[in-house]
C-alpha cells in the first residue's frame, strides 16, 4: 500500500509540472510513469493470479522486465546529465551491454520466475556510481549557488540513497527467502521505507523545477 501511495506523489506532480521540466527531468519522469504502470500491472497479476509458479502467484517475470527498462530509462537520464564527463557513446555501449546481459540471464542462466538478484545488484552499483559522478561534477564545477533549489540534486540524492540502501537487499533476497518467508516479509518494510523516501525526494525535485 505504501509503495503504491508514494509512487503516485511524483507521478501526479511530474504530470502537473511537465511543461516546466527540462529534458533531463522529463527523462526521469518517464521512469516514474513506467514505474507507476508496472505497479498497476503487478497488482492486477497478484489480484487475479495471472502468473503462477509452483501453485503460487509469481511476479518475478515482471521484475526481470522492470530491471531492463529501469536501467534503460535511468541510463539515458544519466547519459544526458553526465554528458560533460562521460562520453555519450560509452554510455550507450554500457546500456546496451547491460540489456544484452539481462536477456542472456533470463533466457539461459536463471529462471524467469526467480528474483534476478545478481543483475539487480549490478544495476544498483552502476546507478550509485552515476549518482556519485553527478555530485562530483557539481562540486568540481561549483556553478550552483543554492543546492536546495536545484531539482537534479534531489533526484540524484534519491538515486544515491535508494540504490545504495537496497544493494545488499537485492543480493541476499533469494537467501533470505530460502531462510524464512516471515523474515523476508519483515525486510520488505525496510524496502518499503526506502522506496517511499525515494519517491518523496523525486517529488520534491519535480516540484522545484523552474521555481
């Protein structure tokens, strides 16, 4: 429930402020829109049991797809905001390579019904690295006088906190699930808290656009 409410905040603010968003903010908004659509589809799958594995509803196929599109959209976002310090062609090669790896993992290395722990962890490492590079760029250029008024600061802070916070959660999820389903449910509260903080920061970033 909390995930659903939190993702709607930046979704509606982003749509409302769309004409005030520059290219980089619009790229991030597309990621939020896709996340909202994914959440809707996931809830429909759970509600009606549209995807099952071993007799239980299983949404992991959606996780594999979400991982690929998440990295694609955020990759294009960072290829734009980091264009001064990372060659755009290099970023495109990195994005394509990761997408190919995810396809190979899904088709040959891991069942689509299992949580894609390793690819998820790899994507989180890249995204945390991108966010750190952005803050490095901000500090070295020293062009922003009031950081709290810059929308991209809030978006990158959201990425840094969220993806670094769930890195080990992603790596250990399958082990946690095998150890205890009850413990896995408890760790979901940690995930939900980070997820809520992520979308609140994104919403602030959208709201501060052109203000």
